[in-house]
């Protein structure tokens, strides 16, 4: 598996041979239709973790809290406890994305969380 350093060196070389003045220009020259990678916090790396809701605990809830933080909806602790603050953040997130709120984080919400646009 190539190291991050070798990947960066290859990108810099490609930028220079492509006629771009600096390696940084290569990073800004990406096509507009390229989507950013899905968000993963590392607590639960499955694309669609199991459904969670009020009273749930564990790594899937930590992943939820972290993703809600990354998407700018949650400012509480990433403690793995689906509490009131987590539910309030979830309600706002689902409402903004047109996902019916039922208190449960199911497949549709996980996909939206993994692909939220952060400014």
C-alpha cells in the first residue's frame, strides 16, 4: 500500500507534468462533478450502520453524534448515548433534508449523514 508521502509526491509530479504551475493547482483543478468522499468518523465504518434511536448506546450512536457534528448540527459530547441533545440535532438534520422524523436513524438518514455538504 503506498504511503501518503508517495501519493503526495506522485500528485505533485503529475501536476508539474500536466503543465500546472504548482502541486496546489492540481488540487484545485479537479472536475466540478467530482463528489467528495463520504464522511466517516471511525466509530462505525459501515456505510449503513444499524438503526438507532432514543435510548440506544454504543459505537453507532458515537458515529451518529460525530457525523451530526461534522454536518454542523450537534455540539454536544460524542459519548455514545442517544440523548435529548442528539434527538434535537437529528430532528433538525432530517427536517432540513426532507426526511420524515420518527426519532430513528435508519438507512435513508445514514446515507444523508455520510454525504452531507459541509461548508
